[in-house]
C-alpha cells in the first residue's frame, strides 16, 4: 500500500509548475562583407523620412564616392567628408540600406566594430515593416550628436490599438517613456542603455560590441554587450549558428505584452541601417549636446572634415529563427 507521505510526494510532482525551456534558434541568414552590396540582399534607399539635411545616394554613387567599402568580411558605410554640398543640395551625401527580406518572429544580432560619431549625426540600426502604421518599428541602436547613451525604442502607428508598457520592468536600462503609440507625438517608448560604452566615441574606443533583438508574440528584448565584456555570451561573440536566448541574462531593454499586444502591433519587418544628418531629434538637442550655437545644417554643410568618423564598420549581421 502506498503511504500517505508517498501520495503527497507524488501529487507534488504531478502538479508542480513546469519550468519553461529557454528559446533556441537556428541561423537562417548571415550577412557580411560583399553581402551588403548584393542587390538580392539589400537595396539603397534614397528617401529621407526624418526631414534631415542629407542626400541618401544610390549604390553606384555610394561605391564611386567611397561611401561604402568591403575589406574581407568587414563592411563600411559612411558619410561624405570631402565635399561642401551646393546651396541647392538636399544635404550631405550618406547611405541608407534596407534588407530585401522581411522577418517576423526572430532574433537579429549585429556585430559592429565602429559606429558614426560627431555633431549632426543620427545613426540607426532598426527594423520596420512595409507600413509603419500597421507593422511597427523597432529601433535597436539609435542616438544623436555623439551623445550617449543609446536609446532602444518601439513605435506603433495610429491605426492600431494603444500600446503601453508597465513601469519597473526586468531590464538593465532606464525607462524614458512607456507609451509606444502615436499619442506621444511619435516619440515611442524608449529605454536608455546603461551598459558601458554602448554608444558613440566610447563604443568605438572599446572596439565596438554586439547588439541583439528578439521578438516573440509575448515580448521584444534588446541586449548590448561591449566587445571586451567577459559576460558576452560565447555563442554571440563566436558567431555561432545556433543560439539560446535563455542564456543571455537580463536584457538591456524589455518590452512585454502586458498592456501592448506585441503580436498585433509588430509584423514582418526589414532591417535598416542608415546615417541621417540633422532632422528633428538632432536639431532639438544640437546646442545642449555641446555642438555650438549655430544651426545643424550650417555645421553639416560647411565642415566636411568633421565627418571622417561618421561611418559604420559592421563585421556581420545574423538572423535566427
């Protein structure tokens, strides 16, 4: 006969909460070196939606002007630092790349050796769908005027239900705004990162680092690891073909679906990489960021040598599903 104690142990085992296994992913897409110049992978976008003083050029112009280059597996894209744009120009020449392929639920990892710096710059690594209004936007790396920290942000368009986030989430960053939808003048819900050397000159002096984004139906997470950090997951730093995000620790930014239906707000998206110049965010903080009392456009137009470090150097971008 089974004793009462044995029955209690059996019942406890049967009805104990089941631990949820960590999410494992496999590599589906790997971009490095010339892959970024392959028109089957990426296209050069010449439109600027941010009202900047910039002239995004096509592939032929970018290559002839040396704004893009490949060295082994490394890919560089940057801003022109030789010419003074004419009075009739829309701005200084720069590059905006967009992936051909779209992904919905996935992990994207960015191995970046150098990011653009300098007053007037607005670099970004981000994801957005065919329709910003309905597919959502995820800004993974973004900032202005070489001013740390990086801000990771979600944007939701006006055609979807409200999207808000709870305060005091399980993340290492600090919350800047918890309303993601258009009712906040499209500022989005952003998290400022606190890891060392996560943006700008400090990022570059440390040899860059790794950014990663994970989207599931239940949440969006963003991580940053400095290149020299001992806590960077080996599967990330080694560029492994399989990963398990359960091993990555507390994210830098965490956006749960508590009061925001992630699955309905965020759909298949393209990866974008661009270097904007001037525009709303840059100009609103141009003087307070120590860039002088003049206008952003005047600075960008008349100081080409100030943009010698306004470039991305990307070792690779990997996507896992």
